[in-house]
């Protein structure tokens, strides 16, 4: 390690185009001393190390060569967690292993912000899987959260504690932003709506978000690429919010209105990708068609419900065909410069029966009982497994 510090000083000095004499004057030693450090003949005194680190704008760890090793270890831990694909899974079998990996990492690197936000996010997801989100509709038909149950969720309580620290103290803005996004949902679930609103108000409004500003930052083909990416992301977020808007009030489901709204959200994707190449967004269409089938069955449109299930399966097959780990490009005019890469292996169709109806509100237990009693359900399930 002592030899590395001399090599590191030489590397930093040459990278910045600075002389040994300039460094010596800055830290209060002779140029001969600097020369001896770099040749390995002697080593800086401990009291000089902070001045050297400050001169080059690095940490003391980096002077000793720790930084690269630490970053590699942290990256390896995070990649192990990402390999579980937590957010796309509905089970909780990963919880103990993932949390164990992250707790070991945080014990070794207790101040690492990347590990802390990954731990917080994993705790948040674990809370959904292990303790669920408890909802009910009030007397006016509006959805409410069961705050008392949610406050007993130990995973969410720990996630809040970590995120509060990161939201206020993280040096990495993106990590602070992620912490705030987690806090908004968990504060809401705990009934602390004013704190949730205060967190949300710390974020920029829609017209100042990254995707909008990227589209405004360039021109030519680059502008076309960013505008296309923005349109696709807006369509996806619009579709999600359309569903949440419907779910918010039970009375919405007393008519065919939700069917028309979900169809409208689906049509928005066709407006952007009129050639049917939805790329990674086949996944969003899968979700919408699964939910549409649930509503159609409940409203008595049983044939339409199974047509929607077949549409979901079609989009699952299309997405599976793209899961090769390679870069792909959209082909419709508005998004023809947008590229994406999907996982190299995925069995999406086989999980459709488990994923149905994707959004669980309002209660669908009666619909599930009825639709699964129809012989066409078993036939559809069989097609998903082929």
C-alpha cells in the first residue's frame, strides 16, 4: 500500500499536468521529498496526507489505492442484487438472501450511498411482498390505506430511516432523488401525508424533468431520439396513472367507463408505434390487456375478456423474441432513433396466469372464480405454457 501511494501521487500529478515543485509548495514540503515519495524511497507523513488529497481533489482512500477495490466490491454486490430482478417478481423467496448480501456490504462499507439506497429500495420491495399493501374503500368509494397495519411493517420502517438520511445528506443527487421517491410512497402508506407532500414538492415539476430537458438540449437526430424516448415514457406513465385514477374510486367500476379508458391508454401506444413494434413497451401492453380482461369479464363481456387475454399473450411472445441481450431499435417514424436492450433470457408468457390481472383493485376474487371456471381459461393457460 505504501508503494502504491507514491505511484498514485505521480499518476495524479501527471494527469493534471503539475510539477513536483508545484505539489511541494502546495503541501509545504521540498520537491526532493515529493521525488522520494514517487520513487518509493520514502512516504508522506500522516499529517501531510489530507493536504495531498485536497490538492488533487481525491479522498485519502484513493491515495492508498483503496477506491478502485472498494468500487469493484460495491459494484459486484449491486450486480448480485440486480440479478434477482426483484421489481419484476411477485414472490418473496429472494428477500432473506438479498437483504443478507446487502447487510454484509453495508457492514463493510457503512457510508456507501449506493449500497444504502439499494438496501432501502430492497427493504421497500420486501415490505410489499412480505406484508402487502392493505387498502379499503371508504363510504364515498375512495381508496384508503390501512395506516395502522402499514406502520407495523418492519421493512418499510427501516427503509424510511435509511431514506430520510440519504434524502437530506447524500452527496449524489440521483441517490437523494431515489430516496425521496421511496419516502413519498412510504409516508403515504403510514398516513403521514404532509411529509409525503413535502418530499414530493422537493422534486422538479414535469416540464423540468430530465427527459423533457434532454429533448430541449439538442437538435437534429439527437432531438428526434430524445423526443421519441420522451413520448414512450410519457405513454407508459400516462397508462399507469390512468389505472390509478380508475382504482381511486370504486364507483368508476359501476359502468363501462374503465373499459374505454384502458382501451384509450392502449391506443396511445399505437398512436406512437403505429407499426406494432412496441419494443420494450410490449411489457406495458401486457399489463393493460390483463387488467382489461378482468374489467371486461366483470361487465359481462366474456368473449372480449378472452380476446384481451390472447392480446396479452401475443405481446408476451413479441417481448420474448426481443429478449436476446442485443440492442434493438424502434421502427415507427416518431421513435425510429430510440434504441433499447432487454434481458438475454426471459419466459414472460409462462407467468401470465400468475400475473393476471396485474392491478388487484378493486377486489377481483369473484371475477377470478368465474373466469377460471370457464373452459377457455384452462385453454389459454395451456397456450401460455407452450
